[in-house]
């Protein structure tokens, strides 16, 4: 069910950037079912219940959340134009982005937890079997990465970071490449921590689902599991995430001071495209 939560949240939030079209947002119910079908097949009764919730969530998201996203993008655009996109401002944007995720998650988790209580044994087995399959695939990808030489891994991480930056500002110059190279070595790998966290929270969910018919507090317990992920993250993982955010914010603020006119226009054009997309969704 935590996987189900992420499917719904990601569909609501990431669709805004991954598929910039009003069609995608207005047909979000189709996208959700398309993703969901890989994990579980709902009964007709369950689909009816889910459809009602989804319509409510989408109306709430459109009226309450999309204006927040637009407001943040406008603030980012102003800071970029005024050359005030410093480390503090960037950390604020990170916090806002996290809040966007948490509000959607907290909105949909109680109804989904109630729906989860109605799942049959067969549905639960199918759900966790698919999740376990994904766990193995993730571990295989991790093992393939670790099989590379330290130099190859370092270069791959650097290339991914450069690609991320260039998606926002266009081609980078030599000075910016040097900045990214310097900071890329300060990031702490969280892949193994993430895999361990993923397995721990899934095991907790699996144990909880076994009791869904006998546990009177099942719904509240599942909501608590979904809404408190840090309870399943190791202290080392939490510290590494915080450190990486600090490094990213510092690197981003330093790059922001080096943007030339063309790069700044490229970034602003990207922001304007997102703002226009949000306006389309809201109208």
C-alpha cells in the first residue's frame, strides 16, 4: 500500500513536469489505473470506492495544491531575476517541495488505508510479490553499479549531476563544470540505505496486512506507517539525506551566481513553461 500511495502522489505531482499537457492531468484517473494494474487488480466494488476518492482528491489538488506550486515557481523566478537565489532560498524551496509531497500523501492515505482493509488475500499476495520482484531488480542494478571501478562510478555520478543541471540551464561552461565536479565528490551515496529502508518499511507493511481483518486499529496503524517514513530510515540514512541536501543547495546557489544571460533565459523559459502548464490545469 505504501507503493500504491507513491503511485497516486507521483501521478498527481510529477505528471506536471513529466508530461506537460492538460490532457495528462485531466485523465489522471487513467494514468493511476495504468500504473496500479501492475501491482493489483481491484474488484468492481473497490474500483467504485477508489473512483469516488480519486475525483475528490483531484478537485482538492486542483483548487488547493496547484496554486501553491505556481506561487513557488513565481517566487523562484523572482529570485532568479533579482539574483537572490542563495543557499537559504534554495533550502526553503526544498522544504516547500517536501511539504507539497506530504500534503498530498496525508490527504490520500486515510481513505486508501480504509480501502486496503478490504483487500483479499490474493490481492495482498499479488501486491507484495510484485514489490519483491522490484526489490530484486533494484538490487541487481545496484550490484551492477558496484561492479564498476571507483573511477567509473565517480564519472557516472558526475555525468548524472551535470545532466540534471543542464536540463535546467542548458549547456554549462568550464567554470560551472568545475563547480559541479568539486561538489559531486561531497555527496554521500544513499543507495544502500534506501534499499534497506525500502525493505524494512515493506516488511512492516506486510506484517500489518496480515492483521488487517483482526486488528481494529489497522487503518490507523497503516496511516501511521505511511505518514512517518523516517521511523523506518536509519539514523545514518537520515543524516546522509540532510547532508546531501546541504551540498546540493550550496552547489546550486554557487552555480546561480555564474549564470550568463543565455542560461538565465533558458531557466526562466523552463519556469514559464511550467507556470503556463499549471494555468492550463487550473482553468
